[in-house]
């Protein structure tokens, strides 16, 4: 097989084009806040886009405060869930013990649109407050283009 100059040129162009990486969130129920901060800082710094295509609850919602909003979108299957921060239940004998400091930290990351929704809906509580895809969620984050 012979490689022509044109083939080499095309191969060079393809190799030089940066890949558009995408983080798909489909079933993320949250976890440790510090781990999510680090994860989303890496996503932000890499230029990766985020597609919320399912559940994004709890610490997962930190994505809105760390990754630029113009790189995040939601599909029709998206929903987000917000609640107060609480200590790991394995250390509190299964009881939800809230953390005012942790909740204040979460709130410090959220953009105004998320804070406004939280305020309009009675603030954060120990119970999960969900926003399903639709106009309410679109006030926070744009719907994905049809190709997603």
C-alpha cells in the first residue's frame, strides 16, 4: 500500500484536530463533595463538555458551579436533585446529620440561577428537591442540541 502526500496531509489534519470529549451524566446520585470538586475542576480544565442525560443529584450538581455553563446541557431525560449537605451516614449511625458549613460551601459554588431556584422553593432541606427537564430546569441550564 502506498501513502500519497494527500493522505499524509489528511492524516495530519485529523491528528491535529482536538477531540471533543463529553462527560455523560446518566445516573449520578452524588457522593463526597471534595471528590466532585476535583472531578469537575479536571473537566473544566480539559475543556470537556457535560451532557446531563439522566439523574444528577446531590454533589453531582456542583457541575453547575465549576464547569462553565456554556459547556453544560440537559437532554429530555435529565433531572437534578438538591438537598442540604450532611455527614456520611456511616459515621452517624445512619442518621442524617446536616452540616451548615457544608451546605454553605455547596451554595458558594452554585450560580445565581441555581440559588434563585433554591430560594423560590423554600431553601435546601434534608429532603431531595428535584427539578425534572422542562422550563424550570432550562432557567438553569440550556437544553442540548438535537444531535445529543
